[in-house]
C-alpha cells in the first residue's frame, strides 16, 4: 500500500513557472490575453534601467524571495479596492506566477483585452461575484486551465521543483486601482495592500521599484529577485 488516500495521486498540484518573460507571454497569449500586450523584464531597479522597459506599462509582477520571519509592513485588507482579487490556496501553492498574471490582466480591463471564449474569458465569467477564496477554488477545478498550465510549467527549469519546499520565490502583482492607489495583489495576504497613494501608469514602475528597494533595505526580501512588467507589445 502506498499510504495515499484514494485519488490522491490524481491531485493536480499546479507546478511552478519559470520567471521568464517569454514563457509568461506565450502562456498568457495561449489562454486569451490580447497579443497587443506582453510580459517584459526590468533588469534593475534604478531609473536608468527602468527606462528600457516598453511603455505603457500597466502592471508589474515581482518574483521575490521573502524572509517569512519578518512582516513587510503591508498586510493587505479585504476592504482595499481592486477590480479583481483572489486567494492562493494550498492547492495553488505553486501557482503564484499565473495568479500574479491574472491579477495583472484582470485589474486592467480598460487596457488589456481578453479573447472571447478563451480560458481567461471563461474563468473571468465563472468567478464573477465570487469571494476571493471561491475564485481560487474555481481555478483549482478548471480542467482547461490546468492543461494549459502544465504545458508551460514544463518549460525552463521550473519543472525540476516538485513541491513548495523546493520553490524559493513567490510572485506578486502590483497594479493601480480606481482610487489611483498602487496596490500589491498577493493571494497569501488577507486582501490587496496599499503601497502608495496618487499613482499613475507613468509613475507605476518607479513606485514599484521604490517599494522593492525599501523591502530589500529592511531585509524583508533578498537580492535574489526579478521584476517583470505587463507592457504594450509594439512588435
């Protein structure tokens, strides 16, 4: 006997994604994000490095290595405004990369179009009106999404990690809400976290970089990190 409960071997564990802008872009285009947008990478947090990122940029996705013994001072609240927010359950423990992408896309409906009848479109319709936890449960059971995710998680080196203990980085998204607040969307927190007031898309990259530099200085995250962006595709 294996000791596993009946059906346990069939549980889909949402393997992690490589922090690779090309993989993320292909994945998002496959599941329905408009080809007019792509995932890019910022190669540093200083202003001169941020200038190389294509504009406009409407969201950032950071892959960070956290010190779980310290609070980053941004716990998040259920009451904070966001067009879309979902939780990250234990089943979705390694799905933080695609959850961050969903947060980036769904919090920019005025900019980023989603193809009709695509996986993203079907998921958005499925979860309308649901709580953040119910949205996560819906994603857990969405077979079309699981199949797409599996194919992209096998690319790069991410497929080498088999459980969360082997995954060192956590993905979070940063977007601007309707109140012009820069908010962090992290499904492991109680809700969206307000990072800064009165932010525009023109200020987004610099504001996110400032927050990441603060967390680095205070020891909340390590220098082992990457910063991706959701930017217009001019190609």
